[in-house]
C-alpha cells in the first residue's frame, strides 16, 4: 500500500484501544509511529457499527459495550475527552412473573437500594453487602496506582500497594474463587450470591464460579473509577467506537500514521533483533521496535519461538461468550415492574437461571458450567441484557428503532456432536424465549439480529479463540503476557497483558512507557 511509510521508529500491530493509546504516547515522544490494522476498520472490539441489514441506520457497539475500568489518570494524561453517560438506574435484576414479583432496580440512591435489598432479600444481606462494598472500595483505592506501572507478582503487589490489614485478603481473592470470596460476608440469599458471581466473577471467563482465579476477575470488574460513575460502568456516547475514534484522532494529531486493511504477515528480524514487519501483500516496514497490540497468540504466530511462548500457550483457553446483537422496533415491557417504576433501560439487566421463587440459583449456575465444560449448550445460560438507546439516542435511526444485545455467558466454543451453524438459529430463539419469560412479547419486537458466537467473535474481531480477554482473566499480574517478549525490539501490549482483559488502555500505556525507557527517552 502506497500510504504506508516504509520506515518507522515503532510499528504497532493492531489499532485496538491499547495500540492507539500506545501510539498517542510514543508519537508525542517524538517517535515516528505506524499503526497497522488487519481489519478494514480501526478499534478492535471497541467499535460502533451498523450491523443490521434490515435496519441500516441503527448503530450498535457490536463488541465491547460499556466503559468502566479505564483509569481516569490515563485519560487525563492523554488529554482527551471521552463523552460518557451515567446509567441511572444501572442494574436491574427481574424475576419471572407478573406484578408483585420481586425485583431489584439499583441506581445512584444508595438508601433506595438498601431498602430494595432488605425487601427482596434480608437485612443480613444488606449488612453483608455493605461490608463487601466497603472492602472493595479500599482494595480499589489501593490497587489503582499499580495498574499504570509494570506488574509485580501477587504477593509483592500486596506488600507494595495494599494496606496491611487487607494484604492476605487481596492475595486470596486474586488466587481464589469468587464463591470463596463472597462466602466471607455471610450473605443469606443464594440469588444474591449468584448475582455477584455472574456479574463480575465469571463474566468473560472460561471458568465456573468455584474455579481459582475467578476472584481476580471479580476484583478487576470492580475497579470502576471514572469521574461521576459512582463505581459503575458507563455508556460511551455514540457507542464504543467513540473511545477508539478519540484515541485515533489524538494519535494522528501527534503525527502517528494509522492504516486499516493492512494485515501483518511476519515480524522481521536481523541478527537476533527486530528489524520491522512484512505485510501480507508483500510490502515491508523497517523498524527497530514493534509493539504487538494484537492478542498474544496472534503475536506469537507472527514471531514464533518467543521465550514466553510455552508459558503463554499453557494458559490459552477458547472464549465462552455469545453476543446476540438485536434491532428492536420498540421497547420491551417487564412484567414484574409496577406502574411508575423507573425505566430499567440503560441498566445491565440480569436474567439469572434459578431466579424464580424456590429455585436453586447456584446449583443452576454450576449446572450451566458443567454443560459448557462438556461441550453442551446450556438450556438456560446467564444473560446480561443491554438496551442503551434510551440513554444514548444518538445510536437510534430515523425510525426510532432500538439497538439491544444479549451478552450470554457461558457457551462452548465447540459444540459436542454438532456445530454452531446448525445450532445457532434455534439457540437464538431459545434465548429470546427466556427474555419473553421476563418481558412477554420481546421476541415479536425483534427486527434483525447479528449473533456472534465464540468462533464468530474470533472471525469478526480477529481475536484468537474468540476470547474477549485475549488471556483468561483467571490469569493475573505477572502470569499474563509480559510487555517485554524476550526478542529484542518486540513488545506486547494488548488485553492479554497486565492488568486484565477489558477496555482499560493500561497495557498500551505501560508497554509504551517500557519502550521509551528502553530507548533511553523520558517517560510520556
């Protein structure tokens, strides 16, 4: 491609949010930066697309869908403004049944939340929740500075960053299961335990609630510190493409070149060190530094034989997430909500197996994971349901359609005795039938769908195994992909690196700082 420079100081492979963060910092440091993106659009999984042929004007965050974990210090350092919208209420747990059925609808009014929890669960559950939230707030405050520097082993992280009375709690949380952590607080309601285990413990993981490392995922998902968020996840106005678009504009303003539709075929070396990259069209870009902002397994295919290869391949797991993007002609109606209740739309709507009175939600959650472990599609998986167009109407089309999505956890990557092509249509119908139990008639509102199975996520976003964390978030701190790969001049900085998978940006920041340090340049 004639628009790709043939020489650069740094080549970045991948224009996802981490690669773009790194491009901003490195270009502002005076380096000639070229970002090469294989897909025809930038953003990685942080995209706003118009994926519905029947409703072409309707926007949707097809991959990542909320902004929560990005450190405010990073946004300030980049000097960018990402317009975000707070969701209030931000959390909805309905139960199947008509008016009078219990529900939770949380917003910024903490006292109203406590009253609901007392009525739905018990005063003991409220006390347990207060204790847990207070502890998480302290851990969040202590750990925050660690996210914008290179990682230490878990025990050393505890010693350096965590207040003394919580160090052992921190280590056990990171190493252990979300179920074990929740058990410390004496919750009485199994549905409440299941709610937290699903919301932050197993989300995005190839793991069940009792598995080691799910505690780390729980902690990472509770690191929301964006100004005005109140510790909640927020909507990026215009969809998640706004995030990547903001970073891309800042990178270009700093002098970086960003080229989409330019897949890299190979990292080139000379005398045992990086010398550039070769593109799939045969062209080359000479550079003494290459940053792999693609997932670690793609990077290892482009540069085989890295010293970290065996260790990182040992923790590889396929994705277990199904996302069903939906175009709706109108808003659903939840049968459990009384007249005059606040709008639940904009919130994370949790449809939990075992939410009906008398059911056993934790048993259902464990049964779901057993099905997935055996390659079976669970009859009733956990579903996070999103409908953001009531909070961000910029995504709507002229006819007023609503974009929505079912974030389904967990499903198998490979289906035993079958395949996704054969099973997907009927499984989408099954998921919509589950929605109908809570909001009758939802299925009739669907105008178009864009489902992304784990293999579909792999194909659409170019993520190995369709794993949205790149490396499972049960893997933490120095066990994740290191920023320094062991091949001189080759660095890694994607969601597979520290601190975790999600739209965080810290990996791009930290990898860029390491590159500058190794080049003898001041930190950005």
